[in-house]
């Protein structure tokens, strides 16, 4: 790094410090007492008007205070006006300073007058005055404001002012309960009709002891009443004494990703509703699970949310979960798990459904929720839930309503009995169709005769859309009624205002201009069509979503209305861009513009850059109305996982990004062979290199060809932390290591030069490439002292403290130790994956306690480990606790470890995350052959017999029983880790080499050789005395 570079870096850091200083809360000496009081008032309010604040400040401080407030706040729109809102950090710092100063608090509260519509400001002042809110007496709107304020004050010191703030989690829980009750009531309306037998059957399933660990799949066409039935079931079970816990997973929510920790987190959140006394324990469990998941992601180059991390962290946390389940007697208690809108999960990928099946196995077996039973609901759910059929599964088909029940539903919508009987005979009993038809005919009784005649003999194959379109074409009075002419094509618009009616719909559909009074009368009539629109306000209606869903496709295909639909989309955009509709806020208008743009997009056109972030709010995750191309674009803009069909339609860079994301999804799900089937650019992306690596296709011609030119051709993806040049560098380095091409692996000095050119702050990938070089250098035994010195300098000066970098640093310290280039006084990174729980390793840790004074944390941790029966899945949890204890008592010095009897060879094998994935992949493939299982069984028994020290529950018969079930992922993840820790991985791979034939045998041979490269490294046997090299400063 040159002097000019250092100067430029110094200037950037100074500017950053200045910016950070500007975001800090104002200090007591920065502004006058009056200005400090004013800032405290602002911190108590939800939003503030900067121009009004400026008028209240003394001229000498005005410019500085306005600039300060601008830096620590954001611009927001509220009730159509622009205000500013403090960022949460400065707000909390200001409130903390306020609460610590009794005098300032009294003075502020004495003069503070929040706006009438500022609930947050009112509640903040009341809380400081000692108000204890009764949550049950507050409205939902008030609760939401209180939750915001509770978040401001959460964990702030309050001892000086002697007040007790409400727990934000309790407020959020009350909001969640009310929201849930409102959703149930909305779905149920006035109650179920004609589903009494089905409800009774589901209630019996939920309570029958024989239903434990069983799955029932509810299937039926759209509108058949699945959601209403589940809502009625939830209400009935909640009314029991005690209420039966019902956990509802709606896969319409992207956050419920079974390939991450989301399901376990959501399970414990919902259980809190039924177990308020367990709130603290369940919250602690969630914190532990998230921490385990984060630490897991540091074990392999930035892999994000993978099934391996989710499974491993869930199993590690299983003892904590099982303890809570047993403590509150949930282990045998019936719990109903509802998996709703299952088609959304299945639409993501088959891997997502298989990941859900593995999670259910964890919940039943590891968490101990033996009484849990599962309802799966969705369109054609029985076809998409095949991976769940490993358990007792049964179908539950929801049929159309019987004729007398259909008649009762129509009567409830307002028809007389005789008319209801006639209408019910010509409809097929779909509850949604019945409700819409009933509402329409109740509002338009003059159309009953014509409707019945037209509906007789209507082919169901024509679909609900034809039926709805015929209803729409009967609105109003006569063919010339403008309401009738507008109703059907008007569905092109999601929302309608008088302005849209006058300037868009009337001239383009009616072909005529309407006067102000005519528009007002027509809009009033439209508002009254309750079956067609939902009233948002007196000047805004929204077309019913269920009605639009089944009619839009017909509109698009209609030879006359199709072109009109495209023209209406364009006219709406032009009208809204003029910003002249007083009945739409800026946000609403922007969202409608984005929606109509998406409806008109054709490949390869895209949205403007400023419009792309609005897609998420505009579409709310529902892309069913869009063309395949627009839907693929919308998912990309919303950063949602791409679907397989998206890859073929997304243009250019978006297609490359989507392909990479989809490929990583396949790799995360242990399906690298499917990833390799995807198209690649002219260079080797990181996902392609990783798939080659995980399939042990190290010598494949394709890999050889692409490896030779990847560095010059490689292009990363800025939005992806995985498709980065440093990770490509790292994977290729390991491929070259396993191919015995040591001279092709970049040296530390070359890596350093590359990093200096790229100026990145994250260095985990570069560190990982150095690991590959270090393993190869130790094997070669060549004199490369200068490179080891560069590695040492790099390790000492890199500022990257991410979990990924910590993992690589732990490995590099071991390699430096083995090479004799780390000093006995060096404090190195100890990672939990390097440690094992066998008696040989634990005795060395005992000696480490004797060597290091005051090693209380480590001794306590060792006693805890020896006092428990540790299951295989829990080994990583306890080894990480050991690593934390070693660091806490400062026993992580190289000299201490040497005296305790450790060698670098003892610790490196467990840290080889690169080899764990291909090992697991090949073993699972080999075990898929039943003919090989008996031989594997015998060999495994021999291995278990000779390993004296192993987790207490690692019994061969139990382990193998688990392994033969399904894919064995739940067992293979921790087992392969354990093999690495115990230096047994090469032996197991050699065993499979002799059991398998053909390509599998050759792959196991290569894998066994790779493991031996690590297990048999020969390092320095004496305390090192390295020469120091002063590398560049970072």
C-alpha cells in the first residue's frame, strides 16, 4: 500500500469518524439548555417538523442544530405531509440521557405537548410520568403505538427516574393475539354452513391420541372453504379448557423458510400464546438457536441459510427445547400444527418440502413433541406433499357444498328461500361462488330470472371467470347504463377513485367525457356494489381480490378487451404520473404506477431503477396476476428466491444473478448434481466450482478447462456475498490442492497483492485460499519461510472479525504452528470444531487448566461435560462452549497448548469443512443402495468397537436405525463432523472405496486421499522460534 493510498484511506476514515460523530445524540455541552430540552421533546415525539423546530432555536445555534437533526433523522410522509423521524440509535441515546437527568426530565414533561394524532408522543410522556398501561383496555391501534414506544425505551436505564416500562414482547404478544382473532373472525364471518361434519372430523383428529405423529392433507379447489374450515377449527380448539395449542404456519410468508431456522423460531413464538410462563425460557431458546445458526454459517465460505446449518443448529439446541417441552408437559400433550397455503412452499422447490420433512422429524424426535399432529392445506396439496408421506398420512378432500347447504348460504346472503333453491340447483356448491352470486342477486333481484336461465347447463370447465363475467355484464339498468359498461373492463384497475373514473375509465371505455356530477353519482353507485368492491374510504374503492383473480385471465385473452386492458394500464400510468389525484397518497399512487408498469412489461424491458424498490409494497408477494416474465422480474426486485421457470426469462445480469441464487439453493439442499445441469456463463462461477468440489469431480475435464481460465474471466455479483472473487479464488485453490497441483495455488504474497488492488474489508475468502496453500506447503516441505512470514503478518493485521474470518484464522494459526512460524506467546483463535470430547482430548484440556492460572471457566465447562450424557448432535454445542471458555480465561496461547500436550495435528482435521460436504454427499448416495447396507453395517460396527471414547448415545444399532431412515441427513451431518474430529474420516472413505464400484469407488478413493493430506500432516515438534516479517499495514 503506497503512501498516497494510506493518505486517501486516512481521509476516508476521518470522514467516516466525522459522520459517526454527527449521528451521536447531542452532548450536554454541545447545545444550550433550551436546545437540549427541544431535542428531548423531539425524541419523545413520533415525527417532527424541522422548519418549526428551526423557528424555536436561537439564531446562533439554528444552523448547527438543524444540520445535526438532519443527520440523525429520516424524511417520512405522514397524512400527506412531509416530516422527519429520528433514527432509533440517536433517539435511544437521547432518551437515555433524558432519563438519567431528573431535572431535565421534569422540565421537559412540564412543557411537553404532543400533537393530538401523535399517539407515540402521548404514550412516551405518560410512561415517563409513571403510567402503567392495561393492555386489554387499549385498542389495537393504540397497542401498535405503545409497542413502538416500548421499543424506544427497551433496556434503557430507568433507576434514576423510578419508572417501570412495559415489556415490548408482551405488547407485541397482545397485538398478535388480537390480529389472530380478527383474522379468524374475518374468515368465519357469520359462521360455517355445511361443514359441520368436516369440522367434527378434524376436531377428532386434533384430539385423538392415535393421531400423534400423523399428517392429514386437506385438499380442494380455490374458494372451496379450506381457510374458513381451519379458522373454525382453530376457534373450537382454542375454546377448550385448557385450550389446545394450535401452531399456524402460513407459507405465504417468505420468512417461513424451512431451510433456515425460521420454523423453529416461529414454533416457539406461537407456543408462547399458550405458555405465558415459558416466555423467558422460549425466548432464551430462540436466542441460542439464532446464535448457533450464525456460528454455523461461519464454518463454510458464506453459505447463508442452508439446510445443513438449520438442521445442525436445531439439533444442537434440541436438549434445551426438550427440557422446556418436558418442563411444561408438552411432550405428550396434543399440539396441532397447520401448514397452510402449502402450494406456496412447494412452488419454491422440492428441496423446500424435503427440508420441511426433516424439520418435522426434529420436532417429533429431537424436541420431543410426540403429541404433535399436522394438517396440510392447499390447492392440490396431496400432489405436492409426497415427501411428507414417510409418516402416517391421510387425504381429506373438501367437496362442494350439498344443495341444501348451498341454499342456506344463499339465504344468508339475502335471497329468499324459493330463489335460493333455484340458484343453488344451477351452481356447483363452491362457497366463494355462492357468496358472490348471492350478494349480486340480492342487490339486483331483477336479474335473477336471466341469471338462472344462463347458468343452466353452464360447463364447469369454462371456469368461475365466465360466470363472474356474465354477472358483471348484468350490473346496472339496461345495456346503456355506464356502470354496466365499466364494471367488467374496470377490473383492470385495482383501485378506483372519482378522478380515475373521470379521466381514465370513462373516456377509454365509454368513449365519452362525464361531468363532475355524473362522475360523483356513478362512483357512489360503484361503492354500493359490495360484492364487487371493498370500500377503503368515501373516495376510494378497491376491487375484490378473489373476483379479479378469476376474471383477469379472461380479460387478457378476450380479443376485444385484451387490447383495451393494455391501453387502460398505460392510461392509468400517465394519469398517476401527473400527480393530480387528491384521493390517493403519494405512496398509493407510486404503488399503483409500479403495478400497472409490471402488467405491461415485456421482455427485455425492466422497471426504472427508482421504481424497483417499490415492487414489494405494490405487489405484497402476490404475483399471480403478472405474466411469467413480469412475475420473474418482480421476484428479482423483491429479492425473493427465483423459481426454475424464472431462469429462462430473466434478461442479462438478472438472469445470471437468479441462476446463481437458484444454484446455491440446490447446493445448500445437497443437490449439487442438479446445480451442474444449469447453464453457466463463459467463466466458472463460484457455485459451479463448489458443485464440482462437492461432487468430487476434481479431475473432470470441464473443471480442468474452466480452472485454467477462471481468474481472468471471472465476474462476481455485487449483490451476492457468495459470488465474490475471493470465494472463487478459495474454492479453486482447494480444487488445485486435491488435484496435487500445489504450484498452481496462489502464494500468500500473491494473495496479498490481489487484496491490495481490490481494497476489500472482508478477507475470509483470501484467508481460506491461504489455508489451501498452507496445507500444500506442509506436504511439500519446501523452504518457503518468506511466504509463511507474509501469512503471519496478514493474519496479525487483517481487520476482518467476521465469523467466517475467525474460522479461517483458527486454521491458519494451526498451520503456522505446524510450520514453526508462530511464537509460544502468540494468542491464537480456538474454534469449537477443532476440539473433540474423547477422554484423550479432555485430559489435555485438564492439563491446560493446570498450566493456566485462574482457568475457572474452563474447569467449570469440563465438569459440566463429564457430568452429562452427550448425544452426537450436541457435540458441536459443547465444543463451542469449550472454545469460548478457553478464550475467556486467556488460555489460547500457543505455549500453553504445547505444554498441555496438544499438537496442530490434533486440531486441524475437525476444521476441514471443505471435505465434510462431499463426504456426506457420497455416503448418502452409497447408502441408497440396499445391497451395500449390510456390508456398511458390519464395517461401522468395527469402527465403533475400536473407538472407546464417543458420545454416550452413539450406539451403533440406534445410529444405524436412524441412518437407514429417509436420507439420513439428521445423522450424517453430526456424524461426518465427528469423524473429522476423531481423525476417522479417511478410514471411513477407504471403507466405502472398497464397498462401492465404478465412479463412486474412485470418488471415495480421492476423498480418502484428501482427508489423509490433513490427518497426516507433519508439523514442528518443538516450540517454534520464527523470524518476523513486517508486512504491509492494513
